C-alpha cells in the first residue's frame, strides 16, 4: 500500500512536468487550414518602401490620409493623383496659375463674378498633345468632398486645352499651353476648394495638378499683422489677429462649423488650421490670441534676374553657352541666420517669365541651367536643405534637394528654368518632418515683409461640403 502511494505520487509529478514542457514548446508557424503545408512567414521585399511607409505614418496627419499598404506604395509613384500642387511629368515646366490679368495674384476668384484664372505651362517634348482638364471639389482640408460632379459643376466635366503655341528661335524647343477658365463648358457652381487636373487620356495619365479657390463672400474680415505679443517671440515672429462680421448671414455653432486657414505667402506646408473663436458676440466672431496664430517672420527672399542672357546682372557670377545650351552660375550664397535684418524688395517667393529682347516671352524666352550654391562648412545630419519657392513648387523632393560638395564645402543644385525674375530661399526639412524651416539658413525677423491669406470655411448643418465664405489678403507692412 505504501509502495503504491509513492508510485502514484511520482507519476503525478512526472505528468505535471510533461504538461509544462508541452506548453513551453515553440508555436507552430501559421498554416492554411485547407492545406497540410506549413506557410513561411511573410517576406517584405522592398525595405526602402517600408521605411517610407513608416515616415508617412509618423508624419503630420493633416498632410496625409490614412492609406492602405497598396495605396501608400502607390503614393510614391509620380502618377499617383495628389490633391496638391504637383508636377507628374519631367517634360512639364514653368507652371503658372493666377487670376487673369494679375501675374502675382493668388488663384482665387469670386463665384458670382465674371473673374477667371489663367493656367500656363510648357511641354519640352515640343509636340502637340490633346491635353484635357477637369476640376475636382475638395473640403477645407483638401480631401475630395462627397459631392458628385453634377453637384458642383455646370456644363461638362472635362474640356480640351486648345491654346498651344510652338517656341520660336530658342535653343530648347517647347510647346506653350495656355488655358483661361472657368468658361461656359466647365464651370463651378458652388464655392470651396478645387483641384485643377490636366491630363491626356484619363486621370491615370495626369501631368499636373493645381489648387485654386472659389469664394462666395458672406462675411467681412478685419485683419491685422503685428509683432508677436509674447516677449520671447517679439523680435522673430508675426501674429495675425482678425474679426469676422457676418451681418444677416446666420452662422450656427461657429466653434464647430467654422474653419479658418491662414496661409503665409504661397506655402501650404505650414498653414494654421486649428484656430477657434476667442469671442463670439452679436454678429462678430473674434480671433485674438497670443499663441496658435503666430508665424516665423523669416527673411526677405533672395533673388536673381535672367531676363537677359547678354549681361551679368546682380547676384549672377557667370553665364556660359556650351553644347548649344545656356548655363547660369549664381554667386555663392551665405547663411543669413546670424546677420542683421536688411530690407530688400521681393515678390515673396514667386517668379515671372520675361525675355527683355523679344516681344512674346511665352514662346521666345530661353531655358537655362541655373546653378545654385550655398557655402556651408559640413553636411547636415539632422535634415536636408532645399531650394524653396515657386520655382520648385514650394515642395521638397529630389529636384529641389541640395547636394553637398565636399571639395568646395558647399551645398549645390541645378535647376532648369525659363528666363525671368525669380525669388528663392533655402529651407531645412528635419528628418521625419514635412514642414520647412526657412529660419535655419535665412534667419527670422518680425520686420520682414510677408503676405498672408485668410480663408474662412463654413459647413451648413444640412450640407456635406465646406463653403468658402470669405477670403482676406493682408500684408505685414501695408496697413
């Protein structure tokens, strides 16, 4: 009996150890329930794409939608449809979009006026293509609205661009295209944000996209730019305060249904979109803060003039003609972040096309290889430097990225530009960021002359899109 008890005890202990050993075995690999074969773990073939996906997931949510893996990979292809200012084909150059008759005006028109916008661009293939265009309605955050084309367009959804002219007496041959819109065939019938898309056969073959706005003004905007109120920022930043007067126009729940976007110059990477009213009284809505409505003052833009290739203008070091092409070398630039502020008139990052020796610059202006250089003692490790302005679509990509030359201790870049007058600055984009910092190279001052645009959006309670009910253009020096 005693022997039986000992055997039973040891047998129980053995069973417990056996059970524990089974539980700690490595788990089997996943397998298909309909197959006896064990499937290997998934293999990610393109580690570069994976890294890019991680960067996108970590970037500012206002700039990027939540994308499925296949869509995210597609986003990095040049043919992926973007709802931003983007050039998809390397043969498309010198894209300008502005109010007709005003070369430096923002692309904003009134819904009930006869105002039009003018788009122009060059195709370096120098042939005649059947370019078409369409316009797409977007919400205040530049995501496509839920509206159907029939809800926001009158006429047709697409139309041909028929104004095309071949270049004359230029080393670089090109075809110049021009479009004035809206017309009777394609015309928006509600206010809001729009994307102009130019394509050949379908939107799968898009060549460029540009943002523009249609306003149906319902509010009066009183706005002002001043030095930052906060003492730590007073010498470096600019503050925008404003009041909306909506009169008889009924605005329900402005804290939820109103959205304000403040844009500095023509940049979209650093717009302010989170402001809520600080005070609502009678028919006035006030936005007066010390924080949240502040921008870096930055510095006046650098510039160069290549309206003539027969003489060396200011900021040019040399002009060389070789292999039947023009090469323009700008004087080496220096960092300005520790220098005193100096006012110099500029056009706030934009450019104009002009050849002084011809009648029609659209088709007789030449293209040049323009060489930029920035003196810098060593390459940066915490970010990348870019040429920043309308000449690079205010974007950060391989075409605008500066490359460090260890031999000359300079950052360098070459851009293929049409003759004219250009503004530019150098901007730092830190690793993992999608917002440019001009102040790192250029410095920042509260005295700097800057343009600001206020866009006021309102969503009616029973509607599924954002109306643009007010636009205000203000300048930091002009009161």
